[in-house]
């Protein structure tokens, strides 16, 4: 796991533990507060009950401790050992009640009756609340403290008795009278019952600690998944931002959701090559900073034009670029879309004070990613790309801003009026190519 995962996991776990502790301590404070209210009201409702100031003070103190701990959770005053101390204090306090608070006003009623009449289940809520902290160590600590303190209280009470009976005093073939004499005796301590009680606490503690440990594992897995989703979302947003500069938002979203268009594929599409006329002379007359600023503004606006028509700018060529239509993303009527983009490119370039030459050719285009593991580039191959580049250059000789090959002209000519310029030799192409010119007026 990397450092980011470690830090994020630790931070989230701490917040979860703090929330659980607040809930547990709120329940604890509510319980002690309710006990305080009941103890005071009992004196009012039952005249024969006389409240002890010491008991009232203890209940108030326990309530205050819980409230104080809730207040410092997450602050600089919070310490990991405090929760262990408070849970230990609660366990010991309950066990002390069983051992020290008289079960009866009569002196001849042994305190062991408290263990027989009530039992260890008073301590189970503490074990349950320890689970809210998401700390398996606190669960083990609480369970271990319950067992230890419970036996300490029981042994203390037993040592205060002059004589006692237990299951060992029951005859093997016990009769009803034997059960009445032993089990119903006021001196019956039931040591075996204490073993059963603490045995249940022991196994419950192990099960709950294992459940909390498992919950933490699930928690860490969830954090890891969340971090992965955040990284993926960040990457998607970054890619979307980068693609969105040259690709319509809808197309960028499609490319992010499905990388199929970026895989090697052969498609019939249209290539468009644009170049700024006279930009070399412009560059020689102006400082480099101004040249770069001007070119950046021009290419940014012209690239937006291509995006609006559904095309994708694949590469910049000096003061121009290569764009494709119908690859890597689908575009209906790519020939017409490319010609419409070309007309708008001429208009936008004039707004920047420049003329452009554009060559458009249609045919089979092969697109895909090339390179190695450390550096890759998405590119396009095909005769249409080379032909579009040659037509852009030919436009200078024919004094035309937009030239199209026959494959594009035949289709686009049904929508836009074109001028047939006849067959022309194209460098690198066998024979002559029928060339069409389009009016640069939008």
C-alpha cells in the first residue's frame, strides 16, 4: 500500500473510531444520567428509600467523566489510553457495586445474593459499546477486564462468608430435598455459574473482537476502493480537460468511458490539413513572444471549429494541424462535416488577420497508438492524410483556400457547390488527381 492509502486509511479510521466512541459515551452518559434521575426520584416516590449522598456523587461523577471524554475526543487533549481507562473504570465500578453495595438492609443477607439475583449481563452493554469504537483491542480489553473484575468481586464476596455451598456440595443422586437444601440455600454461591457466565463473556469477546477486526478489514478495502475511484475520477477529469480542448465534450466523454476508439482500427474517414499562409514572414517581423501568443490564440480558435463539427485535431504541424473526421470517433457524413469545418476555419483565421490553406481528402484511415511503455502517441496513417497535405500545398499554386479530392468532392458536392479544377499531378501520387475547390465564403 502506498503512502496515500496509508494516510487516507488512518485518517478515515480515526474519524470512524471517534464517531463510535462518541455514540458509546453518549449512551453511557445517558445510562448513568438516567440512573441518577431514578435514584433521586425513588426517594420521592418511595418514602422508605433514603438516598445516599455518596451514591449520588458517584453517579454524577460517572456522568461528568463521560461528558468530558466526549468533549475532548478529536482534540489535542485526547489520548488513546483514555478510552481503555474509562471502559476499565466502568467495568470495575459495576463489579464493585455487586461486591460492596448491600443487597439488603438486613445484616444476615449475604452479598452473594447480588450475583444470583442479577448477574453478569449488566456488563454486556459495555462489551457491545466497545465494538462501536472499531477497535478490536478495546473489545478484548473490555472483555478481559469484565472477566477479571467479575471474578475479583465474586472471590471478595466469597471470602467474606463464614460458610458457603456450591455445586460440589450437591450429591450425585440428588433429590428434590437436596436441591432445596443446596441450590435454594442463602449461602449458595454457584461457583460453576460464575464459570459459565465468564465463559460466555470470553467467547462473546473473541467473536466480537473478530467481527470488529473483520469490519476493519472491510473498512480498509472500502478506503482502498474509494481511493482508486478518486484516482480514476481525477484521471478522467484530467483526460476530459485535455480532450475537451480539441474534442466536443460529448465525444470526450465517450473516449473516456470506452477506449475502443483509441485502439488500432481501419475506418473510412476524411483528413483535413490546415496551414496558415504567410506565417513565416509574420514570424520574421515580430518578437518570438508575440508570435507564440498569436499562434496559440489562432490555433485554439480553429481547433474549436474542428471540434464543433465533430472532428478531432490529432497533431499540430508548425503553424497548422491535421484533423480527422469519423476517426477515432464516429461522425455522420464526414466529408460534408470536414468541408463545413474548412469554411469556418477560413472565417476564423480572417478574424485573426490571417489566410489559411486547407486540403481535404477522404479514404481509408488507420488510427491507433504507437510508441513504447514510457511514451506513446495517437496517430493516423493513410493515403488520404498524405493527399490532404499535398492538396493544402497545391492551394498556393491554384490560389484557392480550400481544395478537395474527388472522393470528398463527389459526396460534399451534393450539399455544397464546388468548382471542378480538373486533374492535377500530385507529388508522391501516381497519375493525376481530380481536384475540387470550395468557396471560402461561409
